[in-house]
C-alpha cells in the first residue's frame, strides 16, 4: 500500500515538472529586458524587441545607476502618450524621491521635444551624471521657458550623438543645464566644432574630454575649445583626435586661451619634430602633466614644456634611452613598454611585419575605446 501511494505521488510530481519545462525553456530563450542587481544599485534595460514592454523599466526606480538602451528604435510615438510641454512641477516630489545618480541612455532616435521634456523633469531629480550614446536627435530644441529649472549635472558625456541643429547643438543643450557642470566628454561627434558665439562660458568645468574624434585635428581643436569659454579647465583629454605634434597643440591651446594642468595626447600618431616654418610656442606654466603614450614616437618630441611633474612616454617606439638634454625637467618619467627596455626587440626593417610595438602595448591598444569609460566608472563609485 505504501509503495503504491509513493508511485502515485511520484507520477504527480513528474507531471508537474513536465509542465514547468516549457516555462524554463521560455525563460532561458527570452530574457527579461531589464535586470536589477541584488543590491538595488545598478539596473540595465535593453529594449531590443520591435514592440517593447516599456513598463519593465519601472523596476529601475530604486537603482542608483540606470542604463537604458532601445535598439535603435524611434521614441517619437511617446510624443502622443506624454505631454512633453506640460508643467513638470506636478511630478517634482515623485522625481525627487528617485535614487538615480547616474543615467545612461543609448541607441535611439529621440525627438528634440521629447529630450527637452525629459530634461525638464530630471531637473527635479538628484541626477549627477548623464551619458548619451548612439543617439539621433531629430528636430530643433525649443528655448528654455522662463519658469524652467535647469538640470544640475556634475558630469555630461556624449558619444556618437547627432543633432539636427548642426554646430549650434551645444549652445541649445547648454541652456537646459545649470552652470555647475564640472566634467564634459564629447566623443565621435558629428560636428566637433561648435558655434562659439552662441556658447556661454562653462565657469565650473574642470575636465574636458574630446577623445575619439579622429577628424578634429589641431585646427579643429581651436574651434572646439571656443576661446575663453573654459576659464576653470584643468584636465584636457585629446586621445585619438588627429593631433600631429605637441607644438601644434600648444599653439592651439594658446589661441583658445586654455591653460590645462593635465594634457592627454596619447593614441595620436605624433611627429617628433614640428613644421620648421611654425613659430615656437611657449607652453603655459600651469601644465604639469603630459601623456604622450601610444603615440608611435621614435624619439622624444621637440618643443616640450621646460618643466613637468609627470611625463608619460610609455608604449612608444624608443629604441634607446632618452638623453637628459632631450627631456624636460621632470619628476615622474614613465618609459615602460618601449623597445629599448625589452630584451631581444629588433629594430623594424623596411617591408617587414615588425611594427616596432612591444606586444604588451599592442594588446593594450585594443582597449583604448573603453579606457575613458572604465576611468569614469571607477571614479563614480564615490557616489551613493
């Protein structure tokens, strides 16, 4: 009797398991669009379906870091579902209660009117860092209403964002921000030169990153820096921006009236000598850190600042140790990854496959596209 009862229960349990198998299969093949970590700290949404269930994003309301990607979909249908021109003060208390401090929005076509509506609502939040990636902003941005409150960001980063308004996009976006912005990053810009006469000064901006704009060049740098618009600038990053010589960059900085303390020219194909007809440039005495790593240099460039606290020449093609008369007065010199420090490294021969790059440095080059993001994420952990 006992054995018979056991078999009956086993068959019922087996039947229940068989019923659950399709559910397990569906769960494995169709993952949820949004995932919130166990600490309710980071929430990531990837709406890749043609008809996404946008309500899934509500599970991110408790997160500090929120990342939302839309798979290239157009957000124009939202204009018929929300009042982008409505008074956001009715949502002020709700928005203030959100924990979000860092927000990333990517891979979408966004009407400018909808973007402005979102910025107006977020102005009542405690958001500190905003990142926009792979976006196409369509239409023109309306002017800031008199009663509107600007968004008090400390960091704004944009990568591969196109604007229908062309060169005036920064000035139009700037009017929706309070003047306390400290970090600005603009990568893969469709128009890296700005309409400087329309751009207001960034009085609190200390870090400007224009990396990954290979078409910028030294001439474009002058236009992008907008003379006298960055009075507090301390850190300037120009990785992979088509810079040619340190002297040329020095001249561009002088023309723009920019005096950074730290300058990153890594991942540019730099020449060691400037154009003989180019006038000599005097570096600002404020500059104390210069990064010339991954620049393909076979010798120390001419025309460096006379004195530096930090000089990074790592992962270049120096086949001998620099002589003291080739270097500025420097406290911290980095030469790691140059061939003269690697036993058995041969000089590159014409027509050979040997590029002269140390293998460890060649591997590091592959990660240059994410280096700035990693630095940002590491530094962002101070917020809670």
